[in-house]
C-alpha cells in the first residue's frame, strides 16, 4: 500500500525514493553544492562524494571505479553504449545483433543506426516465453559484427535472459557485449565478471533512487565514442557537469537494495506466486506471460482475452490499484506490446495485457485485494464485448 491507500503494482515503471536516499542527497543541494570539477574546497568535497559513489557502485558490480560512467538515465546509458561502440568501430564492421523484445532505448537506437547510418541489425528470435537462444546469437555473428546487445531481464514480461552464456559467446568472438540491466538491480546479481558483459546499463529510479540518473559500466579496453561532447567529465566519455546529489542518491539506493537483495527477493517471489495463482484461478481466458521460472521476483504479466488492457487499468485504478499495460515508455501507443508480438501472442490477444510488478510496500493483504477485485473488473468489460458474448 502507498501512503495514499493505493495498491501500487507498477514498480517496473518507477519506485518511490527511499527516505534514506533523500537524506543522503540533501546536503549536496545546499551546504555541499560545489562543482566536482572545481579545485577549491567546495569542489573537492563534491569530487570526494562523486568518487565515493563511483567506488560504491563499482564494488557492487565487481569492477574498477574507472569502468563506471554516470549518466542522466537508463535510456542515455543504452544510447551511449550502442552508438558509442558501433560508431567507433564503423571501419571494422557495420553489423549489430539484438533481440525483438528489447526496451525501445535499445531497439530504436539500433533502428536509427540502421536507417540513417547504414548499419545492418539482426534481431534474433525469442521463444514463447520471450527468451533468447544463445545458439541463435552465435549463428547470427558475421565477420562484420561489432556489437551484441541483449537485455538482462525483460521489463514487460519479466523473463531473465541467459546473458552469461551469450557473453561467453561474444568473448570468444571478440565482440563487445552490452546488456540493459535496468530491471535487474535489487533482484539479480550485478557482478559483471560473472555475467560476462562488456557494457551494462542501470537506472536509479528502478531501485528506490531518484529519477534522472543512470549508470553505464564499460569494461576496461572497450572503446567508446562519446555521443555528448563538451568538457572532460567522466574521463571524457560523457560530457556534462556531474549531478552530484543524484549520483550520491543512486549509489546509496543501490547499496540499500543490494544489502537486502536475497531476503527481499524471497519475499517478493512468495507474493508474486500468490498473485499469479490467485489471478489464474479466478479469471477465465487468462494466461501468464513470460518464463514460468526464469523470471524476475516481482513480475506478473497477464493477457486477458476479450478485453482491452487500457480499459482494465482504468477499472483497477477506480479501486485504488495501480498497474500498467507494459513499458511506461510506450504508454499511449495504439499498438500492442512489441514484446508479446515477438513471443507469438496474437495481435488481438496482446491488446489485453496487464503487467503487475511488486515492491517493498506490497503485502499479502494487498495482493488478496487485487485478486478479489480483478474478476469483477474483467467480467464487466467482457460483458460489453460482442466477441466475448459470441
């Protein structure tokens, strides 16, 4: 439950900033307001906070602090990783491998490189659960391949991808491997050595940190052409005065969720399974989307036949239940989820998608309330559907 009494089931879209994170950030808006590039005492104080935050993030990712770049969000990190690697290596090759279920920050960036800069992009297929076969990735590699980008866990259906295996393949072929891990923090290990990634993306507001700050890990030795030019910030890889308060907030939030990751994951898995079992047993013509086991601890995605997902969200909202129909970044689109279509879900069925993502404030009582309310919402909407009546 939120403070307003709503049952919030949209944690994949954003999370509330932890009060401890706010507390850590506040001094850097006031008495410690220096620019981290300034050499006077206020600047050195800001630089020290920046260095500490970088070291904290690097410790959780099991990498060197020099391999951490702070950005404005996950989208910028994805753009920097893909454009930065692809364009730097343009003379060596012009081929990128990705999947059809990526976040638009990845897929639209690849699409632009293809349409405007002459790159070729291969979209390896996914199975009915939205999972990539590492063998398909390896078979797609050519002598011109300069980048592979496959997400860690899907933001819509929660399926966890076999990125460690894909990373091994990329390493054997000497191809940089990027993974959008925005949904993984707080739920999955972020050890970049174990994951075999060369570049990895995070976004602060997905794990109880502030909006407007992100991370890009870049393995030492991986070249990156900056897409934002200006000063020599972030070791000349991302120009722009560092947002010290938000960077401090991101590092604090990441430490907090990592410290309770295993314990909180167990709690969320129990709530998630309670929600899944309750919905599937109480609503006919309903299917769970995503992998039944290899899925995020907090994700439950359903498709309801003979009903529009957006109408369901409005019905749930009237009962104080906040959910989504997929990626918040695609809200308002008349098209069904590209993720579900890639998984082979029929176009008309994909329109009935509802994503429920749990977080630290959710309880068994709230889950039971959702299971109590949902059948009535679906039934009322189906009663207005001529397809369901027939």
